């Protein structure tokens, strides 16, 4: 297997995301209707060797960060990252977001973020039930307070399902299952939950409240 740092991934200069003077930078969450970062990414991305930009905060690695949600049941898929996860800074943490670096194989359309999101979904989980594989973008996550966040930008989106059984495939998840959303809220206060999930939770909650049957 090739070293992860030799992989070619999608990247975009911070100045092309946030402007030369950083005027569009934000901390936390930004709804998609306020600024269309997707378009900025698609118009300005480059394919770069991961190892060359891994610790360069002037370059952002966009990541599709996808929650699998059953709106009718008020449930969300949550998993624990494997101890051998290829991003050592996240190993062992609990997460609700599926995603990874966008690779060249995700360049089959004009929207590599969407292609990456659906590829990661197919690779990482098994869903028993009907799934709507739309790319429903809620917004964006930026967290420059730590070494992981300052080189990544999360594209927060949802995949909707009526399934009551979602399980991890073999890979980067140690374990995972659907849980009631309020349980995830409690976990964010008491457990080893990754920062992006804690940032996303209030906006997933708002979505669920607006889509109750």
C-alpha cells in the first residue's frame, strides 16, 4: 500500500477560500446559503501530494463530512474511529461524520466533493433500508484552533435513510451504530468526541427538528 503522504489529494489555497485579506474566514460553522465555498473549491483546487502540504496552514484540504440520518426516527449514525486510523490525531475518537481526503478518482464529474462523499459512503458503511444518496449540503466547518483543523475544511452534508440498521464495513471504524440524536448530544459533553462532530451537532439537530414527520 502506498504511503498516505504520497497520495495525491485535492487542495485549495486558503486565500482562494477566504480571500487575500482572509475576510471570509470563520471559526466553527458557516451555513451553505451564506457563502458558496463549494464553488470556490471547484474553481480553484489543485491536485497535490499530501505530504507536501500536511502541515501547511496556507493550504486547505476540503473533506466531505457526511452524517447518515434517519429523520423519521430521529437517529444518526455514530462510530468510533479505529486505533490504527490513518489520521493518528483522530484515532479512537467518536464521530458522526464519514469522510476523507478527496482523491483523483473522485474527479469523474464537475463536483469532486460530491463524488468523494458518495464513494466514502459506499466504502465505509452498510445500510439495510432505503437510502437517498443526495448530496445535501448544510454548510461548512472550519476549526483553526488545532493542528488537524487548520489544514482542513469540512463540507457538512447529509445522507438520508429510513434504515434502522447501519453498520461499519471493515476499515477505519472500530464500531458504530444508529443512535437517538439526544444520545449523541450527551456524548459530545462527556465522551471523546472529535471537534467537527461537536461543531456539527446543533445544525444536525436543527435539520431534524425542521423535518419531523
